[in-house]
């Protein structure tokens, strides 16, 4: 029986929130607390997502009642809507992992340029960017964690070993339709996605400043995502010009030194596909030094709903409470 704190999942009717509820429900230490929804109150979660097999009924969020009974919360609301809920949870002493963009960007002005007027800017100094491979020590004992976007998770992990040496980089990303969220996915017609590949957010995708913030490059990144006919999964192909051309041994050595001890980053010998990381918290990375152009080519695959969102949230939650980082993520 779980003997850790109860975890509230707010926004559990969405793809990420539902998966987060499933992972917490099966965790050996945390206990699943209330699961709430803004649109499906009274519906059992397993009626919306039978494969998660979480039998809890979705409730309307009542912070006075719910926050008194939990030690942590995962908030899976859209940007702008999340911050006021996070503020109230923090005022009640609840530790929070936020899945929205509201606390990812350290600069309030940059956030407001790409999103909306910030609803709770006073919490920005408290928030830790929730990528354990880069911010592990800050995450230990943190009270507010901003879980990264799925594209930034893959792109930042792909480029982190080159940080400080990148003169320019182009990131070509492919994602399945679940990355748009439950509501947008429901509006997407199968015939418009099947046997098709479409770029979107060209030149102004909201994840670009997040990648710029975490990757030390001389110029802003060039990032273009593409929608592909998959339900979930994500692949980023990065083409970087470094301060000096690297050999294959030098490039591989940088990645082995950076990720050799990481539980959830796999360095592979062939370009990865999304199937090899599906429904896991792993990021698979392959590097290739191109002698013809002198560029470093890096390919990274994740599951956008898992390492890109919900399982990474649990990885962060483990660190926040001093638990083993991989607890509940390998079974």
C-alpha cells in the first residue's frame, strides 16, 4: 500500500492529465488523490480512457477541500488557466508540477510576448525547469516545477552536450497528433492527417523561446515542427554548426560524457524511431558528425505524452520528494 502523500491531478480528462493519473495510481509510494476536470465532471476516468484503467470519478476542482488532503499536485491546464490554480495550491503549501507553459520561461516579458499577460509572475523565481538531466539538483526539494514542453524536451536533450559550442542550429521536428491535446485532436479529421506530413507554427512556434533559454547557442534556434500521421511519438533532427568541426569520435565522446550515467537517455548507434521509446520515459539519441558539411547531426526520439509530458512530471515529482528518480517509471 502506498504510504507517500496523495497527489491531486487537475485536468485529468486531457491526454497528459489522464496518463499522469495512471502513473501516480500505479506508483509504489505516492497515492492518487482527487482527479478533476473542467469538462467531464461525474465521468469515470476509465470511461474516457479505458486503457489507463483508472476507475476514479472526475470531480470539479474544489481547492478548499482538495488541497487540504494532498501533498502534491500535477496541474494539466492550458497556459494562462494554469497559473491561478498553481498560485492557490502554493498558498496552501501544496507542491506542484505544472504541465503548462506558465512557469517555463524565466523572463516574464518573453512569456507575455509569446503567450498572455502572466497571471502569477510572483511565482516565476520559485519555479524550476523540470528537465532532470539538466536541473536535477534544483529539482531536489523544489516546491514548484515547470514541466517542459514535449518538443523542448527532445530538442534540449539532443543539444545539451553541445551547449556553448553551437553557432547555429536547425531543428526539424515530427510529432503525432496527440501533441495538440485532446480537444484539438478531436477536431482533426483523419483524412487530413493520414498519408500526409504538414509543417506548422513556421517561424513563430511557442516552444522556440523555451529551447533558446535552455540551449546556449550564439543565434536563436531555427525550429519547425511537422504533423505526421501517428497518434503519439516525436522525433527531432538537429543540424548544428559548432565553433569547430567535430569528428565522430569527438562528438560521440561529448554525448557519452554527458549522458553516460543517465537512466533515461539512451545513446544508440542508429537513428532512432519513435516506436523504440513508445510508452516509456526514455529519450533515444544518435549522433553523426558529417565530414562533408562539418555539421553535427543529432537525432532524438521520445514519446511526447510520456517523457515529453506525464512520465517526466512523475520523474520530477520523485526528485521533489527525495524518492528514487526512476521509481514507478520502469514497470
